[in-house]
């Protein structure tokens, strides 16, 4: 009951205070996964809050942004980067930003020795793109972002030297800039990337963050209600490859290959910047219970490190641990049972379309990032996002029922899935999740897609981490 009350209170708090946060990085239209390679605030209740102190370290990569994450995403020369902003980090409600939050956008980069260890603050930042107020459309950049479902896309300058970079999308909301005291609101985060490039340029004009803007600048005090055009953009002018001043870096000084932040070859499931590895095989009771403990230890790390985007795949890993534990209890001592090399859910992908072309939807896995599109890049103002849709017809035959492979059950767009026989458990909960205990079946079992005949009371499950129950509010069972 206390957990339920806390979850409700948290939801109310977020509903009142929601602003926006950078959650997801796309490389050439391929989703890298929610929170993957992204520095973002780690406290769900204030993850979407703006940075108000223009002199604070949070101006660089947001709150908690001085600490790196374990993953670094690989980008090719001149790749298109897309940043998704959400009003609710876990996408529990739709929306990118409240329409009242009008202002400019920008994207900065910083060359670093280590994308994981660099604290981000200080000198070395250069701007690669910005947009303020578009007089032709009478729209601020943030208004275009909202109309574009929270997606903002830019191209990496094609002459940049290869190596590690922090990439920083920035939104500035000016709806309270006219108040006393003024309250310009910055929404920033950082992606960690390794740029595979034979380029040699390092922009000559760089700035320090914090420090590139201050509270007395016209760009942060601009009154959007009684505007005096033109709007003065904050920060430096964007770097343009091949024409802006640059320093050429010798090849011997440039990193040739990525050595940090890579996903290990034995990873079988990821959640943001966490990954799980397969357990060692066993044939004894001791080995079985050791494997169970090791599995739950990885599970705890997954939940502990899950960012505000959520812990969905931690739940899938937890179901794997439940399967091992149940096998140990039943005396099935050869395992792990139902070993998998693919546990990860398919990553959602956005399809960008213009009047002339539609990019094909890639088929990424947890170990590949898909193919690089050869289509010419479109500017931010030209991009229209269309999510994949499905149509149904009464003339179609029902799809055959298949055993759940990812913990989801019921009649879904991609087929009909049953929990019977799956290692997640036989019960299909009211909200379409397979489980084996009364936390799932007690919420109403969908008998068409599973069975609650063999429910295990949750208090009888052995070796259960109490930490697990603290995260149930992330999912509707």
C-alpha cells in the first residue's frame, strides 16, 4: 500500500512539474535505445526540470551531467544525429514540451579524451547548429520541435577529426524571461559518441560552458510577448565544415579505433547503459543456486542504474532469474534453463519522410546499429516524423498464437502471444505481461492468453531482492 501511495504521489508531482528532457539518441534514424549513451538526470521526479542557474555545472550536460555513463555510441563521418525530447522521460504520457515554452534550439559538441570520464564542464565547446525564430513560418524552434513530436536532427560536420565527443542538444524556453527576477530555462543533456572519421579539423572558435551566456545577455532576457526583432541568438556562431576556421590535427594524434563504451560480445540484454551477460552453465544444486544469486545480482544492478526512461528490460532479465530460481526449487539442476542469445526487445525506430523520399525502417538488434542510410539529409525544418502504423480488416484471418518471447502477451499488432510455456510465467496479466506470481495474476488474468492455475504467492519466492518490489510502479501489471 505504501508503494502504491508513493507511486501515485510521484505521478501527481510529475504531472504538475513536467517540462522536458533529452532521452534518446538516433544515429542515421536508428534508435540507440532509451537512455543509451545519454547523460541525463537520474532522479525521475525532477528529471525534466530546467537549469535556471546559468553559472552552474549543470549548464554543460544537465543535472548529474558531470558523470559519464558506461556506453559510447559509434557514429560515422557526417552522420545524422537525432535527439528525442520528452515531457515525461519514460514516455508514460505523450508530448515533448508545453507549447508555452517558446525559444531557440542549438547543438554543441566537445572533443574529449574520454567520453565516459570527461566531466563536460569548461572550455572546448563549439556549436554546430542553431535556430531561433523563423519569421517565414512565425514559429520558434521549440514550436517546430513540438510539431515534430520532440525530434531534433542535425548532421555532424563532415571534416571533424575522429575521436570521442560529447554532443549537447540545448533548448531555451523564454516564457518567463520577462519576469522579475528573470527566469530563462535551459533544457540540456549530452550524448557520448565516438566519431569514426578520417577528417582532421578541430574548430578554432570554442567557448566555455558554463560561461558562454550570462543572465544579462539579451538572448536570455528576450521578451517573447512584446518582441523586438531580430532575436539575438545565444552563444557563438555555428561551425561550418570546410569554411569555418579550424585547426588541423595530425593523424598520429587522432584516436583510430574506439576502445571505451562498447557493448561486450557476451551481452544478451540491455537497458539504457546496463547490459546482462549469460550465466555459467551448472549441473549441481550449489551451481544452480549460485547462478540464481548471480542472476539477481545483475538484476539489481540493472534496476539501480536505470535512468528515468525506465527499467522495462530489467523486468525481462528478472523473469530470466525467476526461471532459474524455479528450476532450482524443482530440482532441475542442469542449466541455465532456456538459455537465450537474444533477450532484447526490438528497438523502436522512427521513419523520416519528406515530399520526395521515405527512408526504409532498419532492423537493429542489441549488437548492431543498423545500416547507414545513403539518402541525403534533410534539415530540421523539413523533417516530418511518421510512426509505423498497422491496419486491420475483418476479412483477415486471425494470426496464430505464439509463445511469448519478450514477456508481453495478448493480441498485439505483430501477432497473438500466450504466456503458456514461456519462462516468464503462465499468467497473462490484465495489462499484457507474463508472470508467475500473484503480483501478476492477482491483477486479473487474461485466460485466453495464459493460465493462473499454478500461481506462486509472491511472499514464498526464495532469494527475492526487496529492491525489485520498489520498481513495480514502473509497469502496469
